[in-house]
């Protein structure tokens, strides 16, 4: 048969010639020979042959998505999905629990690029149907219910599979942020806020470099780096963007607040680093909400840790001072503002004394982290006040 000698892209072009040919192609795809030819399943051991082969199989499934999009163009969405499921149902690596070695498998990524190409340009109602269809096939809501109802880390393998499925199939392959926001919203919105925060951490939080499992203690045990927080920060920014139509600013700020106690209260330094990575608007809105709600002491401690992170991560300290200026304008009376500024100075003093006591007690870590934290905090305080002096002198000279 001539189709055996054509590439998937060529067959895809051929499908647009006429309805008759398109129907013939649908029949061909459903045959055992067509199925074998089109459903490549070499998803494993691709690292042995380099990245090129992995890229080739992804491109193959992207082209296959376009082919089936064109072949099923005249069918209702429900029938399209049913037909495509019948074609793909034998590929075990496309299933949430289908692959015995999901960390070293490209199956879910191939499924993701296939679905992205298939649904590109579909309206929101059709995409809702796709999401519901995928949830029904994978039993995703029930599996999510299991992990959010369990103690964090007690269902590590299921957490990993949910993370890989959500990222590889539903989230990673979109070009437009509005599409990414739509699919992330579908994942999170059915759940109460506390569960949304848990799911956000499972999908975007830090993982072990050894086995890929979610590291729940990372934000609690010590200061973490930007790499561990970047995924969470990017997801928060995505939901805060105007493209995420179903989220208000208050929704996102509440989610950030809830996230900071998953699985228990984070170190304040990690909170501060997440806010910096999330961008100016989210950081200010988060801090302004604390000012409005009378949480000046907590806000002052957060301001100190913003200064500490800027010092450690080599950000400009004038950013912290300008952020403090903006927050001061939120307070409704001079007394509230002065109380906040006094609380900032008290927070610096108390934190330095706490760290100094830790160093003097001789209770040092192997890497002297207590000493270096104190060193950075003293420098942060000096540079923070230097920027305030510069600002004051500039304003008095004009």
C-alpha cells in the first residue's frame, strides 16, 4: 500500500484532499498495520542514542496529532475523542499508571505534544470536554483526592505519577500563556484552597535528584535556592496574569499564603525568596494584604528577610527599600506606618541577636551556615540602611 511509504506529514497533507480520502485514512489508521506503523512506542533508553531520537519521536507524535486532527475534523468533539482513544488505548505509556519506569519514559511527553497539536485552536468548551475526558480515562480526580487526603510523602509514587502526568500531558507543551493558565486552572479550581496549595507543591515543588519524588521538607529544614522555588513562582505568576480569567488577585494571594504552610510553616527566608521570584506585583500585593489586615510585625520580619535574600542572591538592595516605601503608603495613619518602621528595626535586631547566640553557643554546622547567615544578615542590614540614607539625602537636596 502506498501509505506504507509516506511520512506522517505527507499522510496528513493527503487527508485534506477530500472527505473520501480522509475516511480511507481513518480506516487505515485503525488497521493493525497502520496502528503498528503510526504508534511508535520506543519511549525508553533514548538517552543511549542521544537527544536526537527523543526529539524525533516527539515530532512524530506532534505530526500524528495534526493528522488525526485533520482526519476527524467533521466529527463532533465527543466522537473525535472516542475514536482517538480507541486508537491510542493500547499504548500503556500514555496512561497515568501505565509505565513501570515513568522517570525514564517519553510516553507522557509524546501524549502531551499529540494532545496539544490535536486541540490547538479548539474553543474553551471543547477543551473542557477534553479535560473531563482525560480525567475519566486516568481517574485523575480520585488519585488527587488520595494524595491531598494523605500525609505528605506517604504516597510518594502516586505523587510522582500525578506530577509527571499533569506536567507532561496537560501543562508543558503550550505556546501561549493563556492556554497554560487554562489547563492549570482546570487542575486546581475544583479543589478547596488548602488542596490547591498541596497540588501546586506536588506539581511544581522541589524533587529529589535521585528518585524524582517530591521533597516535602525542603522549605522547612533550611534556606533553599532559586531552582527549588522557580517552578512554584512561575505557576503563581501564571495564575496572577490577566490571561488567567478565573483567578482574582485575592485568590492568588490566598493561595501563596496557604502554600507557605505546606506541609508545615516555611522558613521566612524561603517565603521571601518565593515572593521575589514571583515578581514585583505579587510581592507588593501579598505584603499590602498583610498591612491592611494589621499584621505589621509579621510584615516587618518579612521585610528583613527580603533584604537578606537580596544580599545573599546579589539583587539590588534599593529594590527592597522601594518595596518598603510602597508598603508604607498602604497604612492609613502615620502611627501605623511608624509602628511598622519600628517593627522592621526591631526585627533586624532580634534576628541578629538570635543568630549571634547560635554562633556563640558553638553549635555550628559542618558548613558553618549559622556564621554565614549572620555575616549576610549584618551586611544586609548595612546595605539596607545605606540605601535609605541615599534616598533621604537625595530627597533633601532637591
